[in-house]
C-alpha cells in the first residue's frame, strides 16, 4: 500500500500521526504539487491524505488515479473533493474532527490587531519611534457577523466580554437561530455592513456566496470600519477590497484566506503601501492551524487509514 500525505507544509504529520506498521509506506509532500504534475505524481498511491482544501481533487484528477482507493481529509467537509466521482469509483472518503476554537480565536485576534492599530505601533517602536495613531476600544462597537454557524457563534461568544453589540446576517438565517445565539438580526447584508464597526465573514463557499461582497457592498461600510475574512477568499472580491481600502471605506481589512494559496510572489492582494500603513493585515491561512488542531487532525487521519487497512469502520463523509 502506498500512502501520500499532501500539503503538510510544516511536517506535523510526522509529529502527530501514528502510522504504526504503515509508516514505511507513507510519503509526505511538504510543498504543493503543480497542477500539471498531480496525476503523474499521485498515480502510484492507494491512499491520499489531504489537508483541508489545499489540493483540489476534482473528477478529472480522481479518474486519472487508477490505484486510488481511499481519501482522508482533515475535517468532515471538503468542497474541493468531488464526492460523486469518488463514489462512482468505489473510493472511500472519510474525515476527522475539526476544532472551531482555533479559527474563531484567530478571527478575534485579527479584530483586535486591526482596531487597535497594533502593527503600525509595533513598527514605530521598532524603528525608534513612539506612539503612532491611536486605535479603537471595542466596548460599545457593533460586530457584524456574516454567517452565524458554528464559527460565527463562537466569535459572538468571544465578543461579548468586550462589550460589543452583535448583529448577524446570512441568506438562511432565522430569528430562532439569532435568539439561540443571542444576537440581533440584520434584514440585509448591506444593512449589516452599514451598522457594523467590525464585520467578520463566517460563511461556507457556494455558488450563492461566491462574490457576495464586492464594490457595492464595501461602499456601504463605515469609513472607520474593519473587515475580517477567515472563511473563504472568493466570498470577497479582492480587487474591490483593495480599491475600497485605498479610499478608506473600510478603514482596515484583515485576511487569512486567498484566491491562490500559498500566496504567490507579487500577488495583487499584497499591496505594500496598504500593508505598511496597517490598512491591510495578512496571515497565511492559519485560522484552523493551531498545534492542538493539527494534533487531532493528523492523529485521526492515521487512525482512519489504519482502520480502513484492517477492514474496520472509518469516519466516512
């Protein structure tokens, strides 16, 4: 049996995965495989272990892998895998537990970094200066949650001790869900953006959410507002965001997700002027990537493979 672990950028599978007798059959790919080389590189493998949605597995690629019999993804949802194509081939697809706390904590960390203007303050001190431009206190500000699922609700809980008022919106959001979480409901996305001092995106990427926030929506935000995206990049129009930041509406944005990952050199979203001014804060898709999360994901990935190899039940998707 040949087992491939894809996109293990930090080599945590070797630290947290117990492969047992299968260890000698495992090949770890620490860097992304070029799209043109995927079929040839992965053709010998019986098992693919994928990290979230870093390497897509569409039907065309699945059909080009004659040996493939098992796919294990971290988390129990991976929209980059064509599940119908896998089932048609008789390929088992299973997943692992995923922790909501890591992404929620990063989202709120980015909110604090952006609102308190921390990065320019740090740079000022490092360059021999002192206080730069004062940031804002969260107490009394309005947090707009675009999506109120597991992650949106977790961010709401983090915001309460800071004294924030919380409002939420999504296409399917109900008054019952808002009452359950204890937040107000906006009637429309634009209404939410108009009242929010901080807006944070927590939606699943779909045909309905792709391109949901563009120039028209951004223009409805306050001039001193902050926008945070730890969800999926295509929900937010990157070019429209850069243009909006340059005119100061919103004032700042913090992004943990990008259209192309890893972020290529010279990517348009890397605007040096906005970054230097603290208007654009970028992190390399680390929302879910805490050590605790990686420990659970890699441990259960290996557990799934061992169970499947022994004919035992796995966490099928």
